[in-house]
C-alpha cells in the first residue's frame, strides 16, 4: 500500500515537471514568435526606406536633367 502512495506522489511530481516544461516551451515559442514579428517589421521598414531612397534618387536625376 505504501508503494502505491509513492507511485502517485512520483507521478504527480512528474506531471508537475511536465506542465512546467510545457509552460516554458510555450513561453519560449511566444518569444521566438515576437522576435520573428519584429524582424519582419524591421525588414519591411528597411524595404520601404530603400524604396523611398530610390524614388528620391529618381527625382533628383529628373531634376538634374531638367536643369
């Protein structure tokens, strides 16, 4: 009988450890997702900056040719 209680206690501890691991994994996945979102936004911003820069160069070139 004492062994049965020990098994339940051990199983409860294992379940708790597994739940903690699952929560840690979930938090880690959320951090990675947020980082990926941030990198995506940075890349989009960089692309927008390049586009604006190219447009300005085109305008300068057109202005130089006009003068």
